[in-house]
C-alpha cells in the first residue's frame, strides 16, 4: 500500500522544501524535517510570485486636474513627474511607491 505522502516524501528527499498546514491558524509554515503524519497536510513550497512594477507619469494642469498615466517606451518622460509603483503579485495591493528623478 502506497503511503499518503509518498510523492511529497520523494520530492523532499530530492531537495524540495516542504510546508505544513496549520488548520486552526490557516497558514503554511516551512518544515525542514516533516513528521509525515497521515492526517496532516503538507505541500511543496510554492515559488514566489514576483511583484508587478509599473511606472506612471503624473500630469497636473488646470484642464485635467491631476492625472496618472503609464509611461510608455516611446514617450520620453525622464526627469518628469514619474512614479514607480510595485504591486504584490498575488493580491495586487500596492507595496511601495517611489518618485523617480
């Protein structure tokens, strides 16, 4: 009979990083030496999803007020009101913003 976690055990033996699920706290934690308990949940640690980075040009005038637009490669906005924003790759939430010179 095949063990419940057999595939994960083999992946762990080959160097995969394993995580254990804490059901009451609903989170995954790294486990360097898993106990492989049958009624527990394990997984291979997923690859991190990279953040999404965008550069915006900020325009302000009496006609349009304040307006953000993405900077495009064919428009030279260097040295002009640019903001670099980094968004979380999973949630899409803004992580950081930086004024570019």
